[in-house]
C-alpha cells in the first residue's frame, strides 16, 4: 500500500512519529513548519532521522509534488495530528500548501482520508468542520486514548491511538490489547 502521512503543528506530534515508525510500506511524508518546531519542543526526535521511515519526504510548499495531483495513485492519506487550522482549510477548500492540496485530492478522488484532530475543547465551528469532512468521506479519528487495556505508561496510551489508526489502513499491529482478548 502507498500512502501519505502529514504531521501538522498540533501538540501530540508523537502520534504522527509513532505512526510513521510503525506503518511500513511506501509512505510519503510531509511535516509542516509548525510541526517541526513542535517536534523539537515535545520530543527528542530529530527531523532528519524521521526521513529514514519514509519512502519520500516533501516540504509543505512543494505544490509541484506528484502527490498533489489526482492522477498520482495512492491508497490513503493520514493527517496526524491535525491542527484545527488545517482542518478548517480542508473543509473550506483552501489548498495553499501540499498538506491541504493532498487532502483535497484524497476527497475528490474518493481515497481514504484519516484526520486525527488533537485539540480540546472543540467549538461548534470545529465540530461542524469535522462533520462536513466526515460527510465527504473522511474518517475522523480523534486522539482519544482508551483505558480498558490498563495502560502502564505514556507509550501504552500513545500506542492505543496509533494502533487504531493503523487498523484504518489495514496494517496489522499488536500495539495495544484489544477488547475481549
């Protein structure tokens, strides 16, 4: 499978990083400029080391990239974490960077688009934007951990959310204990 992973500048960039480390396959990676700062602030990861997990890495201003075209075939796009700004732009059709353009391509070509918002609380405006994207076919998968698997540490909490995202793109994983097992 071939997909796109976009990491935007919301708190919780660790979800996107752990997803990148576990997703496998041909993953095109876009890290927004804001996300680069958040990665530096919230984690010990170096931006350059993340590229080893990706098939190809793009700058968010590379509007000429193949993944910006509907004729380029890919199976899915994941935005994790997704800022409310990015969500709002996609909802209103603004395609001013590679992340929002690739998301628009995903929607218009009816490809799987998974959006992982990491914001709380949400306003009615935010909720309407997410509802609109869901009506267009996007999967809204908030970074909401569960606790039925008795997490022992922060990694267990992160792995639950990452595992649920991987489930959406049919990547087998054992990152968390599933209900009933």
